[in-house]
């Protein structure tokens, strides 16, 4: 499989009255055909903004893509005209957003909203689009699909509305599906159903997926690769199992340690650990490692010089980390000091 998406040195800023918000800072990565990438991080880490930048959905002004390329199937999305990027959005790249009630038009029927994309991107007739819409609703598990095309969004439950959003997202058989926290507002049972649905649809369509979330459990269940973002930068990236097993960045470790676990002796690990401090003020020009002020293992160099994303020493070839410290050695040293 080849590279479907290449993000190179992407920088996105917002010019506000308070100053310049440095939302995305020199983000680079590659997504392969058929790969599922899980992007995780706190609010304000740049995970959603970098995707919206790729799709031309950043309001300009105040937003501005200050640098970078986004190569999708060989085309730089950053340089496309509004008309050209609209052809890509919904056609070659499908989207699912967090709140289907605000993403769906409340005054249009579900059928109208699904068939619109089919007519625009696939040039289907009304009959063809309607039949395809019925097929899509069947695929995402909505019963009595043909009748429900006449219903409005408020007549569906939250989980069913999200299934409609998935149907719209996959309607044109996209090469890439971007899901921005699509299960956050749903209860855990519905969340699990949505995740399994997307995994099944991926097998049928063969699309790549970027799944944006703050939930590491969701990433473990759906993604091939995890990308940890903080302060508008990528701090760690690699195969999910490898990153969870051999964590090399203190921020990733903090996220993992804040999760409740049942795999320890006695069925519980005790009090959950928190990441002390607050996320960085993105109006201040970033300097050094953005996580350094909250990092108990930070070195003086972390505060002065921004670490590049590089291959980990002695690890998986696809495992990358941005850190000046050796986390394994630092944790080991801390354990020795605490034992003394």
C-alpha cells in the first residue's frame, strides 16, 4: 500500500485581538491507504484544527495556514480553490463530526441530506440517489430504511443520528474518512456499536480513517497507529500496541496513567494519577518542548529547544517520539530514588 495522505510542516495560526494563537505547529506525518490513525490529546492540542486546516474549513480570517503542504493522492489540498476543495470534501474525503444534531440540517429530511451528496459528487439521478440512500441506511443498521428517509433529524435518537452521519460520510465511497470525536456524546454501549460499525464498513469499503478522540480506550479498539498531540505538535506516534507497551514520551505516559485499569493484582490500581498543571497558552510563542512545564522528567534542554520527532532508540521502526530525555531511564531512576 502507498501513501494516501502526506502532511508536511503544517502550521495554522489564528490572529485575534489578544494576539496570534499558535494552534498547529510544524505537524508532519504520513497516512497509508487503508490505515486507521487515532489522534489523541487534550482540548487545544491541535488535533481537530489540523484536520480542519487540511479540508479548507478554517475561517480565514482569523485563521491562516502559515506554512505547509497537505498532499492527498498527489494533490496539495492547501493550494486548491474553494470549488476544487469542495469536490474533495464529501467525495474523496468523508467526514463525521462530534454532534450530529448541529451537523444535520433540522429542517431537511434525512433522505434529502443523504441524496444531496450523491447528486453533487456522483451525479446520480433522483431515483438512483434514493435507492443508494436506502442501501446506506441499511448498511449502518437503521431499520425500515426507505420509510425513514422521510423523517427529520429530531425523530432519531442520538446514536441513530450518528449512524446517519456515518451513512453520509461513506456515501461516495471515500478514500479517507475523518471522524472528529464522533462518539463523545454517546453512552458507552452505543459508542461500542458505532466503533464496530465503522470497523465493518472499513473492511467493506477499504478506506483509510483518521479518528480524533481524547479516549485512549477508543484508540485501542479501532486504530492501527496512534498519534499523540500536545501544544499543536506531535509528541509521539507509532503502532498502537507498541506505543502502549513501550511509551517513550512523558505526556503519553501521563495519559495512560490517568486511565482506570483492572489488569493489576487485586483488580484495581488505587488512586488515579493526574497530569499536574494546565495546557499551554497558545498565544505565547512556543519555545522548547510544549509539555516541559508539566513534565517531571524534563531536562533544562526541554525548556530551550524544541525536540524533533525521531525514531526511538532500539524500538519499533515506525515508533517516533519528540523528547530530549530517555523516559525509561528517567522512570527507572525515579523508582530507585523513591525506594531509598
